[in-house]
């Protein structure tokens, strides 16, 4: 087995598809660095200005009236005016470098906004404001910062914060990326079995070796994400690997960056194994890489097209393949909220991998692969 793996690795090193994929991964990382830089992500003043403008748009939907406690404005109108005042206070605290004031104001702002969700007429301004889920994520984040006294970080281009942001973006496209990469993993072998007759191993070992070599290349792609981000250490520093990220895991919680990266990498590895095994089976059944890719993408988007099915079939692994959406609780914003637990998602994907392994084993032992 080791000799065939070594042979595969030598062949894959010069494979144009793999070379192009490595270049694409590197270009993606550098493109994300450029995006963060040009969009000025992490600029507190810019973010607060956007927040202020959103509140102004929401207030424009009301008639201008007295917003004092005894004024004629509605409770929601008064709440929005107070929110706008707190945003202005946050912006001032950033300009004057008063992090403690900013933090206290951010907590007050999240609590004030939480009250607005329950007020009459909120539906009229909901499109101008963050969702209840987003507000809860902000609230738990700032409360954790306050409790632990961790300094607020404002540099998204230091190494660890950037890697966390990079993986959060990859979470929504990783399945698609691996599906495209592996869609033709065994098509030629199944079309022309003469291609493997020269190998001194049985066909089942050949298939296993091909899957393992593909996973090793996936490991190279993951390693490349870190390697291409290393220059940021020199340019903007290492950052804090324990800096918190607010997540949803059945309940709203906070993960340090290193734990968030660990969960993300575990998802990416399991998703890769799942997709590669699924590609093998679909290559057998469909004998076409494009049909294989189409079926995989159809299964991936199915939960998005029919979100009601997520509650009906919570153990469907395809519910969890956009793991960024799972970790930030995005499914809670649906018309019928779906409570997806990222830990359960890992379990369901793991069980599905076992089922796929059994399916591939059955194909191999019954000789169906050999007859293709």
C-alpha cells in the first residue's frame, strides 16, 4: 500500500489540476488579504458610521416627534433615537481611544436593541437593523470581553484574526471546492479498467489508495492556507490566538480563535472525506464527472431551497456542510428558525462517512466496480 501511495504522490505532484488548484488556493488567500485591506474591515469608526446611517434610515420611517421620555413618539421611536445616541458615543470613544467606554456603551447598546425586537412596529424597520441573532452574538461577545478584560482587537490583518476570518469565509464554499476537485476522481479508471491492470495490487486497494492520496492533497491545501498567511506575522503581528469569537452551538457561546480553527479544520477534513467517498460512488453509478458534480451540488443546495426539511430531517449531513452558517446560527434567521448544533453536525457527518465506507466496500466486494 505504501508503494502505491508513493507512486500516486509522485504522479499527483506533476498533475496540472493539482498545480492549478494550489495556485488557486494561494490566490484566494492573497485575494482575501486584499479584500480585508481595501474594505478596511475592523475599522471601528467606519462600522459605527454604517450603524448610524442604518438607524437614520429606520428613523426616517417615523414622523419626527419629541423623543424625550414624556414625548409623543412611540416606544420604538424613542428606543431607536437612544440607539443612535449610543452609536455616536461609541464613535466618539473610538476617536478618543477610550476602550472601556466603548465596551460599556456596546453592552448598553446590545441590551437596548434587544428590547426593540419586542416592541410594536419593529417589523417596519427590521430590514434596516441587524437580526436578533446578530445582536445576541454581539452581546455575548462584549460581555465576555468585559468579564475577561481582554483588550479589544482592531487589527484583522494580524495572523490569528485573519486566519479565523479566512476559515469563516471558506466554511460556506469548502464543500463546493472539494466537490469540484474530486468530481472526476475515478471516472477514467472506471471507464478504462486497463489503466490499472499494470498495478501489482487488487482493485479495492487501488481505490482506497486513490482516496487516501486525494485526502493527503487536501491536507496540502489546508497547510497552504496557513503558509500563505504567514507573511502577516511580519507585517501585522501574530495576534491573540485566545481572542474570542461569538458562535452558536445550540446556545450562544464564545470560542477562542484556536478552538474555532480546530472545529473548522475538523469540519473541513470530515467534509473532504465525505465528498471524496461520495464522488467514488457517483463515478461508479453515473460514469461522468459533470453529472457527479451536478448531483453533489444539488444535494448541497437542497436544504437551502427547502429549509423546512432541516427540522424534519435534522440528521441530514447536508444541513451542516456550510459550517460557517451553522457556527454563527444563521439558520435562526429563517422564517421558521432551525436550531442546528455544530457538535451534532460533526457526529452526523462522521456517521455518514461510515455509511459511505460500507457502501464503497460493498461495491468493491460484489465486483460492481470492476465491471464498470
